[in-house]
């Protein structure tokens, strides 16, 4: 069986995170505070727990934010190296682009915006047992129509890769985690845009390569949208999603140092209060993510929403299923509902009522 310490981990973190705007205007998506720490720290904690010690981050957008925070990885018990894409190369191109940093014959690839409970040691064991060229994590979901589906044979061998369809032949989807034989990874054409989903994997099947699925029903969530980001953070705080990186105990809320709340404020549903956040009397926060230095005034409600750093939510305001950018000011008795996104620094006057999912400007 492969020694985990000899496995290279590669994490793809180069995307711009446009579905999470405006939160990603100044921060790369995997560096957004999630249950109190950058999301990537949760993923790295699980990589470390699996016995893998060498990690290569494939970066592009806001690449400096990764190096500034993680450095050489010693603080999180890893050895981290970085490869920066000069131009977008797609999933396959990004994987091929890190080949010169690899050390062993087995490489585990992670999409940097997936929150997953898959047993990484077990997945490596399945890869070894099948003598596979590539093993994919496949997760069963209730409604696979929004994803590409991946049917497999009884022995787990992958049969096809299918695009989104209204009648998928299986509930198994590509979960964004792979184990590659290094020689197969190096067969991806270098220096050009390549999609593993549309080009590499189908090409391997055509060539008769041994491509298998590791199939499970573990926790899995793509954090690419505000709704999923809020849910994922709450699930981490409450212990539904696995991590070794929580900065405090599992519970109904995560309160970071310097944050303070009135005695009669309600902070529930896996909410997180960042550093130096202030929550005043009678406020309600439910499944909310509040970044550092924000102020939630008396009687305000923040439900399934993100409040950016330094933002201010006014007296008796109601924020539900919304994103409030850094430094924005929401006036008293304002209601922002149903997917509203307020850009950084914007002021919304008192008493405004907005239901549109279009960005406020």
C-alpha cells in the first residue's frame, strides 16, 4: 500500500470565484473566512490528518494571499510549495503545470472550493487495490441533474463521463478529488488549456486506461455560491462537516477573539463572529457569517447571510439570504432579501426594501 507520506497533494486554487462576488473582489475564494479560518485551512487540515505532508498549491488570482498566510506551511504542519499560472490553463492544464514540483509516483488532486468528508486514506487504498491509473471520488447526490454524472461498472471501473442531463443514468457525480499515477498526470499536454472532465478523463477511457471511482455518500458541498458558502461555514461550526482546523469547539456559534455580543442577542445555527465584531441588544444571527470588525446594531436580524469586514447593519434591519460587502452600511429598518448582493462601501438608506437578486450599486 502507498505510504501516505510519499503522496503529493495538489490543490487547485486559481479561480476568480466570480459566483461569490463581491466577497472575492479582494480575496481569493479559498481564503475567505469560513468557520473562523480561511476555507483552505480546513482542507489542508484533512490532508495533514491523512498523513500527507507535501502540498503544492496551484494559484493564479490573488496568489499573494496564499503565500502571505501559509508561507512554507510549517504553521499548519505541512510543507507547502506554490506554482502560479501566468494564464488560465483549465483544470487539466493546472494539474499538468505543477508536475515539476512533484516528488512521488502518486498524486492526490483537490479542487480548492470543495468541502468533503471522503476518507482520503481509504481512497488511496482503493486506488492501490485496483492498480488504477486514475481514481475519482464519486459522491451520490439526491438530484444529479445539476452535475455531470459518472456511471461505473460493478467493480467500480468508470464507464463514461456525461455532461449535465435531465435524465442522468446514475446519481454518482464527479466530486472534485482525484488520485493520479504520476506518469498519467505527466501525459497531459503541457502549456495549454485542458479540461480533465471534458478531455483528459474521456481520453483515458478511450485509450483503455484503468480509471476507477471511489464511491461514497459522505458529506460533500461545493462552496462556490453564497448560499453554499454560508451553509458550509455553519456545517463546520456545528460539526456536520469534517475539519481539524476549527479555532474553537463545535457548537451553535463560533466567536473569535475580540468579538462581543449583548446578553440578549441570539447567535445560533452555526453562525460565526469574526474578530472585533460587535452584536448589540436583541439582535438575531442565524447561520450567519460575520467578518472581522462588523457591527450588528440593536434588533437587527442576519439570517443565512454574509456580512463583510467592517460593514454595519442598522437598527432593526433584516438581512436574509444576502451578501453585504466589506465596509457597506445598511440603514435602520432596511430589508435586504432573496439573493441581494451589496457591493463594498455602498450605503443603503434607512427603510429601504429590496427583494431583487441584482447587485445593489
